[in-house]
């Protein structure tokens, strides 16, 4: 079954962790692995290396290092896309109109502080899973 990497970002950890977990389980995902990770600057830069050079890169790295994230491997058929759709669009103002029940519509504060992360494709999912959880065996 397909797997993806999901994260609850630091601000949402403080305020919405339990509700986000409930919604993940309610949507039929299996949480295959879970751990709290406080990223340092170097790790956050690697985690979001695809965005290096973009105008928001520095504030993104700083935001991700602000406190611990909850890192999860989610399993479900079509997990990558299913998790992206449960998260909703990057920008909450867009989420409010296009997917009002999505996690970002409900919990994001801004386009930067948008509560959750999800891999954008299967290749990234494998890379980020290995980066966060090490080269664990996945069935
Ligand atoms: P993620 O990769 O965290 O799941 P995403 O795939 O929806 O989010 P990306 O384009 O990959 O969006 O951007 C990565 C993260 O960078 C966003 O989740 C958000 O925290 C931040 N970000 C994206 N665009 C902007 C922006 N224009 N201004 C500020 N921060 C931004
Ligand atoms: Mg992304």
C-alpha cells in the first residue's frame, strides 16, 4: 500500500495536534510510524531543499525549527494524493474557498504557517521518509 510522509508543523503542534490526529484517522489513514522531531537549521534546509533560493526559504526554515514537528508515515491507497487533499491548498485563503473542510482551511494561520506538510509525489515521499526515519524496511 502507498505511503507518504506527513508532518504537523510546530505552531499546529501546540494548538491542534489532537484534532489533526483524529482527522487523519477519521480519513482512513494508517499511521505506520510516528515520532516527534525538532529540526535544526541544517535539517530543515535539507528537508525543504527543493525550495532553496525562493524568497520565503529563510522564513520557512526558521518556522520549521521553532519547535518540534510530529513526523508520520501514513499508509493508504493513493496516500500521497489523499493526504494532499486532506491538507488542502498551501494558502489558507484559497483553502477556505476551494476546500473548507481541509486541515489548512481549518488550522493554517497564513501561507507560511500552514499547519501541515505532505510529500508532493511518491519519489519525494520515499526520500523524506528515509531522511526522517532512516532506511527502515517498509512492507
Ligand atoms: P508542504 O511542502 O509543506 O507540504 P506545499 O507542498 O503545499 O507545502 P510548497 O510550495 O512545497 O507547498 O511550499 C513549502 C512550504 O513553504 C509551504 O507549506 C509554506 O509553509 C511555505 N510557503 C510556500 N509558499 C510560500 C509563500 N509564498 N510565502 C511564504 N511561505 C510559503
Ligand atoms: Mg511541498
